[in-house]
């Protein structure tokens, strides 16, 4: 699994509407054929993942970092089933600070991971189908 790094990569993926949503997250997806200034944006045919966590929805850096780690770890565990496409997971609403007092609490991590599992389940490719070309 590759990580999105450049602004052009994020813009290419975010150009379309979300392909899946949960109460707190949205998943955007784009084909790997995108190009910028004559160069391929995604030079390796693999699953590409980027994370967008606006300060508007997660004010504290510790919260954003905890959520980011959960996203990348969940995707890493599912790497064999992810489609060969560019994807961006975007936080679209905040987690209640009354319900999740600590930014690094286990209940918050479990809630984030449960939503991410739901989100990724909507775009997963069965392992058998992935190897048939």
C-alpha cells in the first residue's frame, strides 16, 4: 500500500463524490490513470491511501494523530483486499468530546476502527478476484 503525498494526488482523488460514507468518515476514490503535467500521479499500480483530518472536526493534534494511526493501521491490515485505486479517507464530523473525553482513549480508538471497518468493507475486493486478471 502506498501513501498519497502531493497536493495534486489529493486533488485528483477528491475531485469526485464520495463512494462510501459513515457518520464520521467519507471515502473518495479515483482510478490510477490520472496524470499531472505529463507525469503519472500514481506511478506504482497498488492501493494508494491518503488521510484528510480537518482541524474543524478534530481540534487537538493528539486526536488527529490517533485517528490517522487508526486509519493507516486498519488499511494496512486489509491491504490484500483493497482495490488498486487511489483513496482518501476524510473526517466529515467530529467525535463527541463529552462521550470521548480523552483523545487517545480506548473507546475512541474502538469507535474509529469500527467505522473504518464499515467504510472499507464497502470497497474491498475479494482476494480471489484480485489475482484474476
